[in-house]
C-alpha cells in the first residue's frame, strides 16, 4: 500500500498528465513537476517503518530519472525532501494518536537543524 501511494501513484499520474504537460511546455515556459519525497528516503528514518523510507527513496530516484529525460521535452522535474512536520498520518508515530500532539512534536523538532518541526508552509514554498 505504501509503495502504491508513494511511488506508483505519482508515476501513473505523471504518465497520465504527460501529454498535457508536453503540449503546454516550451523552451521559454517549461512545464513543471514537483515530487514530494522525505528526508527518510535519503537517510535512515527515526521510526521503525520498513516501507516508508524505501518508498520515498524510490520517488527520489524516479524524480532524478524523469528529470534527466523530460528536460528534453521542456518539462522540469524537481523533488523536495522535507523533514518531519505535523500531519494527521505522521501523528500516529509521534504522540501515538491521530491528533497532533504539540508537546511530542516539539520533541521531534529539537532533532531538526532549526530546532523545530516543519509546517505546511515550509513545503508550499519550494513546491510553488
């Protein structure tokens, strides 16, 4: 399921949208694809989740392969690899519930270079 969501989903979406992306692209105004990976796809994850990190590593590699090939068709492919930030899904591992536990996330944030957890706005900037 994790591979389906994190690798196959983006792959098939890009495949489906490729004709439209290519039609809209030009050298002066290329089309763009932004894949969202994770720091866990680059380094060993903090949590014992054996499918998540490898699935994010796969999306990072897919991004590199697509970037190398699609640039010839005026499509720029980038990826971002955020550190942990409070989400509904990730909160099951942080604080043990589906609700965002601010205290638990503060502890996670201390392990980040800025000393805090990320926010959705931190993801939106690079993706726009």
